[in-house]
């Protein structure tokens, strides 16, 4: 339950204007640190999707730094 609360707080922060200033790779690192700390097993396919998303997000920022794909994903997920 503690992990659920920490993850909910992290996603709530990332959806704020202050959270928009945090690089998506830092957000993912924080999330993975919570997963590691609580010894949660993550399926390999999920890890692959996470890494692929970060790579694509990095490429996207090079093409158009004004567009925030992570913000779009948060809106779609919410």
C-alpha cells in the first residue's frame, strides 16, 4: 500500500506545472527506484516498453523540443 501511495503522489506531482520542469528520464528513474526499494517484480515486457518510451521521447525532443510527449501520455492515461 505504501508503494501505491508513493506512485500516486509521484504521478500527481508530474502532472503539475512544477512537475513539467522535471525531465522524463528523471521521473522514470524515481519510479524505478520506488519499484526497486519495495522489491516489486516488473515483467520484462513492461521494462521494454518503458525503455522504448524513453528512447522515443528523447528522439522526439530533438525533432521538436516544444512538444511534450510525456504530457500527452499523462493526459491520455488520466
